[in-house]
């Protein structure tokens, strides 16, 4: 399965609790942190909810 890299580029301060929990579920805590996930519909939906806070790179 294809992999994607997700990088947190903006702070979660003044964001909704749902967005903060989505970032945590993706494994993102600090700005600049990069995590790698499988390209699944679940992960893509989570990324779509916080796309203004992260950048995505396909591998």
C-alpha cells in the first residue's frame, strides 16, 4: 500500500477540540514533526479535516 508523509506546519492553539484530537490521532504533537501513514480512506479523511494545519507528501 502507498505511504504518505504528514507534517504539522501550524499550531493547534485556538482550534476546536475535534481538530486537536485529530492531530493527536495522526500522531502529530509538535510543529515540524513528520509521521508516515498508509494511504487509507480513514487517514485521508482525518487529513482533510485538518488540511489547513498540515502538509502532505506522497511517497
